[in-house]
C-alpha cells in the first residue's frame, strides 16, 4: 500500500469525507509530508474502491460545489488495520536494531527514538 | 467574498481542459467532482486571493502530472483500474495473443512447407547456397518464423522482446507493400501485424501474468489442426486456394472460436467472457478485412476468362458472410457486456445515471 493510500484510508476512519476534505485530512495527518494532487487522489480512491476498501456514502451540492462523500468499508477497516500493524512491526524492528547499534558504539539515540 | 462565491470560471475552464486527457466515459462521471475538488483546494491555499486565483490560477505541473498519470492508468487498464478499463485492456491483450497465435501458426506451416515439405506444398528440390547476392531472398521468406518465438515470449511474460521480434518479422511484408503499392493483400496484413505489435504493448509489469496452459494448448491444437489441411485437396481447386491461405485460416479460426465462446459464456457475461468476446470480434474484423483485400486483389489479377476466378471469389464472399455471421454477434454481446461494467468501482451507492452507461 502506498503512503498516500494509507493516509486516505486513515482519513476516512470514522467519518465519510468528500474529495477536498480528504486532501486536507491527508495533509494534516501526515504533518504536511503527503500532499496528494487531485488526479492522484481519485486514482487512489479508484484503486481502493476496486479492492472493496472504499465505497460511496452520498452526494451533495454545497454552495454550488458538487461533492461525493466516501466511506471506509469493513474490508477497508481490516485492510488499514493490517497495514498499520505491518508498519508498526517494521518500525519496532528498526527501532530495536538502532537502539542496539547505539548501545554498541556508545552513540546517543536519535531524537524520538525508543530505547 | 467567500471561496465558494468567487468566480472560478477561468480556473475551472483551465482545469477542465486538463481533464480532457481522461477517457470520455470516466470524465462524464468524474469531471464535475474533480473540478470542484481542485478549485476548492486552490482557494484554500490563499483564501484572501481567491479572486486572483480564479482569474490567473492554473493547474500546477504536479497537478498536470497527476491527471496524466491517472489518464494513463485508466487507458492501460491495470489490475486495479475500474472494471470497464481493466476489461478493455484484457481484451487488447487477448487480441495480441490471438493475433500472435495465428501469425505463429502460419509461420510454422510455412516452415514445414519450406524445409520439411508437405503433401500440398512440396519441398524445394535444391536449396541454393546462401551468398551476399541472394541473402535478402533467403531471409525475407523466413523472417515470419520470428512470430513463433514472439508468441512464446509473450506467453512467458517477455512482451518487449516479442514486440522487437514482431517488428523484425514484419520487415519483409513492409518491403513487399512498398514494392507492390497497389496490392491490398500486402497492406492489410501489414496493418494487422502493426496492430498485433501495438496490442502487445498492453502487457506491462502491473498486468496479470498470462495463464500459459490454455495458450500452449491452443498452439498445440493449432499445429495438429494444420496437419488436416491436405483434406482441403478434396475441394475444387478454387475453393482450396481461398481456404488455405493466411486470411482463410484466420476465417476458419474465427468460425470455430466465436460460436464456442458465445455458447460457453456466462449469462450475464462476466469480465473474462467480455474480454474474450471482444478479442474474437477483433479477430473477425481483421479476418474480414484481410479476406476482402485478397478478394479484391484476385478480382483484379485473375482474368475474367480464368475458370478459377468465379470459384475463388464466391468462396471468399461465402467466407466473409460466415465470419460476419459469427463475428457480429460476438461483437454485440461483447460491447453490451463492456457497457454494463462500471466506469468507477464502487460497491455501494450510485454515481448517477452515467456511472455504468
């Protein structure tokens, strides 16, 4: 799963969102690191929909702007949970090895590093 | 003035222009949503400059790249593309495989006739030694043999090598077309071969691997079936001439495969059925065009007094009618099946009347 897809699914947890609100949520959730473009967003939504992870919630016209709201499916929740667990396990492995290396050479652990 | 109130005419128009690279059916479903998402995101960057953005704002390079990437992904129909585009790409890959299979089978038949001899085309008695003077005369008739490894390479996942081999195999035909400019019998097979080579482009790294077994069985069955060609000698000479030339064999393949696919399809057609039916309909179109071209050439080349002329031409017309009789239903069922597939893949909810139309 790409980082963009990961954050799109994360943004949809617990709340249906429309295109612009997904873009905004992804940027906020990733601390500004991930800023998907509109073309990219709809590519991700198509992919996630093809996998059954995302579905249409409703359509609205707000202040003259057409909005489609998307929500996470049960499969989408499971997919995201698996991916989050996989990333957490990867991070844990890397962190443990870095801690071991830091202890071996007497280096200071990097900022934010768990020891 | 709020973001939403801003006159976004020019900015919208520029973004709509960018979206023209998307397939029309996808654009019909997505365009308004994408435009409004884009405009909203642009206004949010600098709300106080909404008026300026509306008038002078343009899609950024990154935005253009993202839309172009989306367009390519949709048109190439990767595994995760919406169903309609995925199936269209699958049909294109089937066209490539079917076309390669037919070209490779014909090449195998020529190889057998040239080097092994056959009951209907005797082996040349004395092979001339190859020298610089007759090199082209030796290479040109044998170059189509490259269609055999091209077919094998595609089946085993090496599409780019297959394209290269196909391009080389096509050179003698191209040379013939330029030499005999007036003969459609050169130009149409050239068009067919160019189409097959282009269709191989639908095999990419992210597309599903070819399921080898059915294609290898089809190759074996084709080779075995070709050994039955001597039976054609029992027909009148003119009929045989039209039955066992290359477009004649394409016609036979269509007449065998199209009814089999039509009868064995699920109701309604699933994605695999649609992909196969569209491919066989394309093969039928190629066979029809090719047969019509050779018939037109023969009508010109054979003199009116030639006793074979009428038999050959009538056989060609009958072939075309039979191919059309099975090819058109395959095309109709395939196209209807394709249009039933969604442009965007949402498992719940509706995306409006254009979503599946």
